[in-house]
């Protein structure tokens, strides 16, 4: 121990210690300046503003700056296809040459979505559901049906659409809704050749009323049959309004053709 303490007081130890300290400092300075040179500290180029540009123009600007790029895509209905909507790093950020800039653009092809179940739902409910799926409503028409303002049919591209059918996101469809009144016309039943009671049942079954009943050359009312009806079924008249009165002429003879 005494010899070690004596050595620490020698000129040789002091000289070696100074050399060691200088060597460490020089090594640290060498590493610092080497890294500084390797990373080109403080050198770089600003990232241009690319948002809102067509992707072709954005790529042209990046290549002119000596920067790389990587592209991802999303779909948005209200944005032009091919437009840059996001970039990373942000504009004016100082980066090294060959740095990769990440771009998000609007895809040119709309993805398909499964058509949701909106049948028998009200127009307001259907509109909310379709909005969540990115589907637009175009023409709206009404047909006679007791279901007021409820979706009965859906058309896209001139074809009927069913739940689960795949259509492009952002598509415009047409809706057919019920008017809440139901059918206003019914088929006119032919009652010639029927007895009065049979004719009345046929008219009631079609939601029609019995009008004026007239007998011609009747010898037995129980066996008389309808020989004429007004209105009469013809090629030009097959439907009448609900509640229409039908006049009958009965006879024991043959029905009038």
C-alpha cells in the first residue's frame, strides 16, 4: 500500500495521468465532430406544402427537393380523386436529403359497401343510415301503399337493390316510398251470369258498392241472373276507384255479351 501511495506522488504517474486525460478529451471531440459531419448537423431542406395538390404535382416537388415519398390512400366523397389530404412531416419542416415523406391521397376508385337494411323504415331513418354508409339519395317517388313515407323499393343504375348488395360508396340511389293512402283503384269483377246475392258478394269483396238493380223479363227473381253491369269490364276498363257503385240488370234470360 505504501508503495502504491508513493507511486501516486511520482512524476511518472502525473505524466501518465495527463496523457490519459488528454486522450479521453481528444477521443470525445473526435466522436462529436465525426457524428456532426456524418449527420450533416444543421443541413437539410424544407418540406414543401403538399396538401391540396394533385399527387403528380406533389411527387414532382418532392423529387426536385431530393426527397423520397410513400403514398397511402383513403376515400372521401367530397374530395377530388388523386388530391393530397395529409402529409408527414408537416410543411416547412427541415429534413435531410432522401428523407421519406408520407402522403395520404384520395383514392380514384370508390370502395364497395354492403347496402344496409332500410326497407320499411321511414325516410328520415333511411337517410341517416345511408349517410353513415356514404350513400346519397337522389330521386324520391311515391306509390299507393298504406305505409306512409316508408321505403318500399330502392333502385341503383336502373336496377332493384336488396339488402347486402354491394354498391360503390358515394353512389346515388333512388327511393320508392309509400304515400299512406293505399291502393285507390281495384280490379272490376265481372258479375254477369251471377245471381244477385252472388254479385253482391263479388262486389263487396272488391270494395265496390251495389248500385241500381233493374229486372227485365223476370218470371222468377230467385233464379234471375245478371245480364248486364255498368260499368262493364272491357279492354279499356279493367279498374275502377274503391267504392264505385255498379248498376246491375237481372233477367231469366241469357247474359248480354
